[in-house]
């Protein structure tokens, strides 16, 4: 099924319903027709009773003739109503499922288009809940509203008209129950919405606990914290259970209250109707029919109330979905964005400052300026928290600068089309991520058109082929979720190979060789010089041995560029760099 791509993402739900309106309109109409057919059955039943009870009566043959004639019509109408009900539900279910699929796809596209700043506003667990549970709530409410709404509206209108035709006096009595039912529904909706809001938040909390526990199971076991995590999980479960019980307890009060109103209304109508029958003002068959109409009217109102209650829960989910759909990415393409590919790989920072929070007075990066010429190896060193990762994140526009400019090949990165800019940059992030699939599948992320030889060459350059071939299935070895079936060093080398296969003009390595030994790291750096000639390489590293041979070394200190030069130049002129080198040498000697 092709998914529509509504634009903008903040559009209303109608945008996602529109492609499936044929299903969503035709289904309810067919269901409504089934409701009307059910009303007609009552008219034939009343006719049978009234005919049999006529003064003078009928012969046995006459009675049988009426029963067969009207009863046969009732059977046909019932069959038609059943067919209409089934067909309507099939059509409506098809439409609602397609709507849910389009909405879920739109949500996923919205999240994929988010900048890091946008994503930081939502927890991973919350986004999972919104993409699954919340969308399911909205989808189910749409189908139930259209299904029950049209069916009950048709039945309510038909039953009310027939009841008025039979006896306006009795119909007026029935209408007294309407404000009572409306009051009950209003009270429950007002009190129920906050509970449903808390329920969805509790589901977020539970998903967070599950995600953290499953993802970090090895850490939990290594620190023997199973009981602690169980306790946190049970707390989340109890919170969800508690708020669910409170919400359900409120909702289940609807049925008894509605049933009470229905029974009282029915009893009053029968009491008044029996008097009217005795006085000859009303026929027995009509009283029976009227009683059926009352049941249809009150049952319709009950079904509507349940739909409104379901809407109350979906309203909480809908608000959470619209928060995501209305979130505008802080990083987007300009209308006249540059689409010419990055070729040289020259990178220039011009007086760059950056804040994660635009309203914060504190700068994460402060007035950073330097130039990385095409083909240079630029190393970045500094203490933890000195904004090294933040610095390189500005090159592929994972964040936008607060002040200044970042230029790639002389063009401000904000003027590039995102696809073009990031297509010219290979990045191995600090947190190495592998996806479910084979090793070959993961390497092809770098270049889906790569040949087998290119795949193998990239693996050799990253010093990964030896351990890959040690697996029975080689490049077809399946990587478990998160890459848990390979070691940290193996994961790093696979991520490096994935970036190298891209042959990008700019390559960023964020502490990506921390889990490999110095000899392996040296061979990887040698492969850069041999097979990535012309590529501008940025290396963030903790080990001085990893950066000693770099063309330029940037020394970061608390978000400022504290020094720039070669290893020898910095050893002679930069105290911070010299302290870093001496501390590592001392550690080796000790």
C-alpha cells in the first residue's frame, strides 16, 4: 500500500483521512442503512399484532397469511440488515486501518525530519508510545465513532420519528430522559479526560523502564542491580495499574446509571401506555412497537455515550500526537538550497558560538575559528565536556550555530540542502550503532550501490575483515539488535568501515577507536592515508598517539579554542596540550 505524504506535517487528521474517504464514508452509510432497516421490522411486528387483535378477529388462515406475509418481510429485512452491518464494518475497518497506517507513517516521517533539538523534547519511550498506543487509540475511536455514530444516529432518528407518529404524548415522556443522560456523560467526560492523560503518561513511564532494562541488561547484571530494576519496573506497573483502575472505575459507572434511566423511562412509558390502551387511545401492537422504539432510542443514547467516553480517551492521545505533528524541525532546507555536491572537503569555522538552549546566557562553544583544508587530518583534543563532539556536530548540521558561520567548500552549511551536505560527510559517532541485519547490510548503509570488492576493501581498511571471516557466515553473519553479539572494538571497526565505504570528502571520527589497541588504530590511520586521499578527516581522540601525526590539532578548553597547531608546535607553545601529553606519558610510566 502506498503511503500518502501530507504536507505540512502539522496538518489536521483530515489530511491523513482524505485518501481513504471512500472507505470511511461508504462504510458508515451502509451501517446507517442497516440501522434504518432494523426500525422497519418493528412496524411489521406492530401490524401483525394489531391485525390479529382487530374486532371480529381473523380466521386461522387469515392469521397465518398475515404472519407469513409480514414475518417473511421481517426475515428479509433482518437478513438485509445483517449483510449491511457486516459489509459496513468491513468497509469502515479497511478505511480506519488505512487511516491509521497513513497517520503512523506521517508521524514517523515527522520524527525522521526532526533535528536533534526537536528530538531532545521527547523521550524515546514517549515517541514509541505515541507511534503505537496513542495512534491505536485514535484509530479505534475513528472507526467506533463512525460506526456507532452513524448507526445510532440513524436508529435514534428513525425510532424517534416512529415514536412521535405512534404517540406524541409518550414520546414527550421519553425525551425527559435526554438531559439526564447528557448530564451523566458530561460529568464523566470532564472527570475522565485527566485520568486518561495520566494513563498515557504512565504508559510512557513503563516503556521507559522496559527500554532501559532491556537495552542495558549487561550493565544491570554486571552491577548485580536486578532487584533494583525490578523494583523500578514494578513501581511503573503499579502506577499504570492504579490510574487505569481509577479511569475504568469511573467509566463503568456509566452502564448502571444509563440502565437505571432506561428502566425508569420504560416503566413510565408502559404505565402510561397501558392506560391509553385501556381507554382505546392506543392499540396494543402500537404500544409494543413504542416500547421497542424506546429501547432503540435509549440504547442509541447509551452507545453514543460510550463513543463519547472513548473519544475522551482518544482526546488525550490526540493531543500527544499533535504535539509531534505540529513540531516544526529547527533545521530545514532553504527554498534555494545548494544541491551541488561537496567535492573538496574544505571546512571553515568563522567566529562560531553555540548554545543548546537559545535563551541560555551560557555558551557551549564560544568564538571558535579555524580552517581545515581539503585532505588534511584535523585532530581535536581536550578534557571531557570541552565541547569536542558539539564542535563536529555543527559540520553536518546536526545542530545550527547560534552565532558565526560554518563553511564547507566555501558555502555556509545552512545554505546546503541537508541531503547534499550530509551526503558528502561520513560520520562515526561516539556511540557506535549497528542495525539488525547482516554485516553486509550494515556496511551497505555507507553506499547501497557498493560492489562486493568495495565492501571487502572497506572492511580491510578498517581492520575488520579478519574477525568478519572468523564467523561461520562471514559477511552474512546476522547482527543482533544493537550489535550485542560483537565486541566493542569489532563494533567500532564495522562502523568505521561503513563510513569509509562512502568515500566521503569529509570524514568525522568521534572517539571511534577507543576500544581498539594502538597497533590496530595505527593501521586504520594508515589506510586513511592510502585509500582516503583528499578526504578531510576530523579525529576526536583521548590518546595522544592517535593525534600525534595530524596536520592540525585543535585544543579545546571549556568550549573555547585554546590552541591550534602540530604536535611539536603545541608542545612548545600550549600548556593545556602539554599537560595532556605529560599526564598520559606519566600514566604509561606508572
